[in-house]
C-alpha cells in the first residue's frame, strides 16, 4: 500500500503519463485492447490515493461517528469532520455547517425540493429549470409541483445548446420562488453563465440552486463568487467513491428549512412529547452516514488539488479541441452541442449508424463511451434525435486515445458505410 | 498491462454480427407498408434508446396473411423486426406466442433444434446477439411487441 502524499500547494509539473499511473484501472485490456475510458461524465476513475484511503479507514479506523467515547470512534469522527472542512475550503463556503453530506447530486436536489419546497413553495408559485437539465433536476420538481400545485417553467435552449438568457430573464417574475439550473450540461457540454443566472434571479429576490455534478471535476468552483444559494455535486464524478455527495446551502436558508429525514444523529433529544432537532449540519444527516465515502471524498479533493485545476483545464481543453477537430472531419458525423463555452464532452450522432451500434463496435475496440439519452430526454427531443454517442474526457485522457476513438469510428463506417 | 479481464471480441465476430443478414434487413427492411385493415396491432417502445416497433397483421383462415413491421432505432432492433415479419407470414396465429417465448430463450443462449431451425429460418442470424448482453433488449423489442399484438388480436376476437 502506498501512503498518499499530504496535500500541499506545491504544484507538480503536469505529465499525463505519470498522472495515468495514479489510476490502476487504466492499466488493463478490454476485449484484448488497451482500455480507452471516455465515459467520465457518467463516472470518473479513482486514483490509488482514494482507494488507499478507503482501505486504510476500514483496516484501521472503522467505527461509528459522533457517539462513541472510544478511540476508534474518535478517529473516525475526526476524519469525517476533517473531510467536511476540506469540502468547505474546496467550494470556498463560509462555514463548515453549510456542507451537508448526502448520497449524491440527486439526493441533494431531492433534499432541497422536499425541505425548502414544502416550507416555501405554495400553489401558483413557479420554479424555473432549463431544457438541458438532467432528469434528476426535473423529476424532484415535478413531484413537488404535483404535491403543492406549483408550476414548473422551462428555459429554452438554442440549436447550439445554449440557454436563451433573454427568455430566462422574462420568466423571472413575482411568482418565481426558486431557480434550479445545471452549471455544466452532461449531454451537451455547455458551460452555463452561472454568475449571470444567479445575478438575474437575486435581482428579483429569488434563490438559486446550481447542479454542479459536471462542473467540479473540471473547474474550480467558488460558491461565494457564484453567489448561489445551493450547490450540489457527486463524489464519484470527482474521482471519489460512489454514493457520497454534497449539498452546499447558505446558512440562512438551511437554518429555516425543516429536516429532510428523521432518525439518529439529527436530533438533540427525543421524547414522545417533544423532539428537538440537532443544529446544522447534523439536522440534515439522519442515520449513520457513508463514513468511508466521506473520507474517500476528502482524499479525492486532496488528489485533485495536487494535480491542480489549471493543469486539468489545460489538458481537457486540448483534448476537446483536438477531438472536435478530428470528429468534425468524419463523413456523416454530427456533433450535438456546439456552445462557445464548453467542457470536454463530445456528443455525436452518425447518419450511417445508431448510437447503440456505434457503442458496441467501439467497445470491441476497448473504447468506452456512453450511448443513449444520458438522462436528458428533453435535450434529445430538442434536437429531434433518440440518442447520441458521447465521449467525455478527464485530465488522464490523451490525444493518442482520441486517435483510437477516431480509428474505431472508422470501423463503424467499415460496417455501416 | 494486467491480464485481459474480458474476452476479446474478435473483429470477425462483430463483422459476423452485423455484416450479412442483419445489415441486409437493416438497410432493406421488409414489410414496411401499413395495412389498411389489420386484425391486430401494437406499438413497442424502449424509452432508454428510442427504439420503436409498430407491428400489425391481418389474418385469414387462422393464419397470418399480411404483416406490417415499421421500426426505428438501431440495426439490431430494425433487423429483428424485419426478420420476424418475414417469419410470421403464413403462420398459424396459435403459434405466435410460442415464437416470442422461444425467441426470448434464444437470447438467453438456448440454441435451436434442427426442427426449430427450420421454423425460424433467417431469424437465427440474431442468435449472435446473445453474446452482447447489453444489446439483447434491442433484439427483443419486436418479439415483445408481437406478444402485445396477440393481446390485441385476442381482445378483438373474443367469442
């Protein structure tokens, strides 16, 4: 077992081949070919430092948190709360108590829909989302609307896959109670103008939730600079474990919101006459949490900081530019999502073959891409397509891997052309 | 490199999967014209990939006389619908549910006997799909739509 280096601010020079060495899963053959993993928007791979953190926790420190007076419990609690501090710094939140551990982005949004929604949203009120949302930022609001009689408004998108900001501005009105929009689109790659979205809403006194599932793996996020009221992301897309995620919420909102789930850890005292809820953030963390996941997420944040967002952004930008150029040159291939401000996602269709057929042929070449609607059926409807094939990059991908992708697409043409 | 953890998919195998019968039926699907007076119809839809099969047939003397299979989606889905439509023509309606069931078994890897092979004909070209578990649902859509068309047929012909 290697001991991960402590996080420090000394940035090492970026070398993609040395970085790839940190990810043991990348050293394998799939169907006899070197794995080319281009499905990072679905989930990212885990560096050895994260795997080691999980092994170490279960090997030496496993205990329940916040209740034991014994040594292991204190160690587990310390690491758990230490990770909360790392997330706070990572997002530049004002206070540890604004960081709630949840299962992922989906649960974070459901928490806000359930808790904020039932307290502040009534019949006739409006919630604004956009046409490019992931289903997890549509369905919780539809459920809330069904229960309360509120109405969902949808900001339309252009044919390049960008938000129609004028329409958004017009939609904000006296009935708007919340805006919930994704920061970066998983199926189109569009980076939305988050600061402007927040500013326009705040001018009208409307709070904003940003779905950051696809942004934190690629760019530094400063919630105070963005000004958003809530921010949600998932650990597993940030090179951390699955089933751990973050809801950031401004304290003034979280204090006013009722608990999301009842149980242990979220109470101060329980009697049948009156139960007193715990303070933030524990009010929203009922039951024994995913302790190992939290510690693993902390390790993932340390790892990402050690690589450095400048390096991540530079490598991904180069991959996006190179991949876009190469794929654009393929006969019959159309790139879906051509926003000016884009993260390293290339969704495409081919006139010769359906995305699922593309995916099967690419898989035989060891190339992992996602095919389907990517949980964004309204986006597919907008572009009048049933599905796309999607290559999504991380900083550990290389230009040589883009070349393998292109060669594999040639095989598709060989069969279907 | 660590040892390969997944069996190699030979290029020949993939080529075999797509090249011949399947690609032919994908590019030139049979029986796509709508029927003026169907005795049964159903629409199958897979929301995960947008695959769609619209199936209709007309019956005379207890046998399928005309078939219409209109499909949209991937090569395997469309070829499966087209191959099935060819197989249905002239068949006794009381055999159709068994066809659907036997096809599901084929996708679970249970090969056809000599006698069944005679009945299924070119449909056997789809047997290779069983090697690609994630694609089995693509091949199955036409056959589950056949079951639904039979529901429609029986509902219309209740005595």
